[in-house]
C-alpha cells in the first residue's frame, strides 16, 4: 500500500527536497534532495511521493 501523492512544484521550490516543510514531523524521514529539473518528474526513494515540475516552468541550468 502506498500513499504516493503527486505534488506539482515550480522553479521557486528548487532545490527540491523531501520531506517538504509542510510534512508533519511525525511522518517525516531523513531529508533527501531530488533532481526534478533533469526529467521534469522524480519520486522520493523513502516515501514514494512523486514530484512533477509545473508545465512551462523554466529551470536555470548552469553550464
């Protein structure tokens, strides 16, 4: 059983980490940074929450 939510994030939410500040302390896990900019979506390896970059969001890339 999974409580896999999908959360839309925008460029201002980057760098993205899970759990987000909205997660209740009792249900949190170690903070892990997730690279949603690479593919536009990513899932947390701890809790399975899925994050999706909002359509049209531009993420600055450093070259």
